[in-house]
C-alpha cells in the first residue's frame, strides 16, 4: 500500500477527468466522518483502491464543517477505501466503501463506524483483536507483578506462557479466517495485519 500511496499525487491531477461519478445516477453512498477536536484537520481526501489497476483513485475532497467531513457518490461494489488528512499527524483511516449511509467517528486512540454491513464485520474483527490483546497484556502484567514481589513460581510462569501462546494462536487464526473470505474487509485486514502472521499461519492464507 505504501507504493500505491505514491500514485496519489498523479491522480489528484486527473481527478476532474476520472474521479468518482457522483451525480449521473443519483446518490448511492454518503460518508460522514466526525473527528475529535484534538485532531485538528481542515480537509480530508477520500481514496478508493481500484483493484484492477492496483492504484488509488481520488473520489472527493471535503472541508471540515465543525469537525465533520462529508463525501457522497456511488460505487458498483464494496471497495477498500481510506480517508487521508491534510497532514500526517493522524493515520489514514481504512474502511469499506459501500452504498448507503456510513457514519465514522474518530477519536485519539479509538474509532467507531455504523450504517455499513461490511464495516460492522470489520469493527467486529477489531473488537475481537483488541479483546485478545488486552488479555495478553493483562497476562504479562500479572507475570511482571509476581516477578517483582518474588511470588512467581515455575508453575505460574509455565501457565502464563502457555496462555499467551494460546491467545496468540487465536489472534492469528481469526486473522487468517477473515482474510480468507476474500472480501473488502479481508483485503483491509491483510494489508494492516497480514504482516504480523507467523510462518505457520501465513501458509494458511489462500
């Protein structure tokens, strides 16, 4: 995706000729993205990944209205999309662009998305992932606390190492399962989390 992002400047120049068709067939999608006041951005750009060409296409630029950015247009099928900001202080936001009304809320360290079936699936995966990660953090915090007060026994250490291994396996398995569905959600997860898979689980990818 990093290489793909290098093509954005070129596509900005030709957006007027090849941009998303927003009007000829009526309104198909509407994206409203609200950001926290702490995330100071004046404009945002919506880009869609055109898989046939492996390139990003600009589908709109929105100016902030009290911290809310709005994009409208249409798409023939769900596609991988991202919102980029007017500076790099906030990471690009990946989501699935599909017809209907999609509402995105972004805060420092968290986000939420509603109104879109595939994005609900994406959010479900993220919540699963965060839950597993939180449990892993708690496991190792317990380990450190017991080591610090000299109450850590060999059985405790083995238990926590095994628990962490099982949690990591669960995390990798839900990632493989979601990627292998082959839809837009899976493509986002492959891009964002596929590189974190170990060799054993990497071989499970279709």
